[in-house]
């Protein structure tokens, strides 16, 4: 018999976790089994934790129960965070993520209300440039601990740690050359995604609109070079893939003229628990797999999910070199997209 629990990427899009299953086998009543997802990022203005309840009913389909918010959420729990060994226990407030700018996609689970537990980062005392231990506890109001977990924050990347390194760097993407992004963290970053966020201005008649495209340069990057102060990671792709991406994601329309008005480099990194969660989830997929995806959790008391740490580097002070803009406007892949 199976139960279902909800899933959310609290950071927006994080790696390939969305490809992991959230179906798990159960053999007993799961009414007090917690399902937790939380990703601590000291550079965010607020921290959100999702806590849901496993449910099971021999007479009712899990897909029916999943639409019932009373089945999906606990009504009598305390969610707390503590920074450091002897820090203050901070109670998180239950909020509706739909009203916080984190709407839940419609699907198997009830999407309204979309309960999350929130606390402002300033109230926790998190410091972005210091590694800090953060402990999560989820308790019933009678003091019974449903689950707990601990994570240690990651040191963020700065501009000097990333190549292309400097504000105003011109990015060059010849068709047959390899485009690379290299980063040199002060500490190990077990898994990372790298993308360019492309701001495209589209003009049709008197109407101008902005469109944002996410061009992924590398996903689930775990391999490093060197050790200590020489530690580095690399994401790379063939320059031609940029033009192929643009062709695939923009409509050919002779009434629209376009220009590339902005580009942001983003590196999103996660800790060792996220690396394990993703790699275990992906380990048994593919044409030769049994279809049964193993479960990874770092939560106590049999709870499922993950409580971990992420860090995000973002820099918008880049532009493309003129030959790249010329290829975008006149090249074989994108000449019909009317870039000027």
C-alpha cells in the first residue's frame, strides 16, 4: 500500500529533485509520519519549511485524500529552527505560500491552501559569510518530537571566485568552441546547477514586452578539480547550443523584432544531503531500471524528505561580445528570429 505526500522546490527550481518520486511503501498507519522539505539559504530574506503529513486509508484512494488539505497538513505542530549549539529556539509561523509568492502548481495534491512555515532570516541570526549549524525540530503541541534534522550552511561564492570574473565581462559563444564557467569556492560545493538567464525584449508594433529564458549550461555538477585553495568546478557546453536553445524557445514571427537586453549568470549549489538525495533518486532510472526509486532522507524518527542547505551566486553585470550578437542576428540557427 502506498501513501502520497506533497513536494515543493522552496527555492524556485533546484537541481533535478522534481524527477524523484514521492511515492513510498508503507505497512502501518502513517498518521503521525512527517514529510519535510526545507532548504536553508542565509542570503534569502526569509526561510520556508514545508511540513506535511503522510496519510493512508484502506478504503479511500490516496489520490482522493491528496486533494483534502485536512489530510495533507498537520493542525497541531510546532516547527522550530535553532542556529548554533545553544542558540534560541525560533518558532516558525504557518503561512499560505500562495499568498507569499510561492504558488503551488495544480496536480495530485491540494493546491489551496498551500501551507508553509516561515521565519525572517534576520530573526534567526544567520550570517551569509560564516558556516553555521542549523537544527530543525517538528513537534506536536504536547511536546512529542515528530522529527528533527541538522544542516550546516555553505559559504557563498563572490565575484572573484567565478570565471568569467568581472562586472562587464563580454561572453563569447562561437559555434564550435566550448563555453565554460569555472568557480573556485572557499569550501566544497557538492552539487551545482549553472544557467544564464537571458532577458529578451520583443517589439511588435507599438507594444514592447520582456521575456526571460533560462539557458542551462550544466546540471548536477559534482566533479571537482584540485583540493584546498585550488578547488574548482566547471560547467561547459558547446557554443552552438546557445543558438539552438534560442531557436527552440522563441517563436518565428516576422512581426516581432528582438534584442538581447540583459544576461545574468546564476550558480545554484547544494550540500552533501542534496547531492545524495538527487543521485540516489536518479540511480535507478532509465531503460534498464526496475522503476522502483530508492528513498533518501536525513530526517529522524522515520520521517521522509530532506532538510539541507543551498547557496546561490547571481551576477547580472555581463553582456555578449559583438561577434556573438552578430551570430544571433544573422546565424543559420537564429536568423529568422529577427534579432537586431
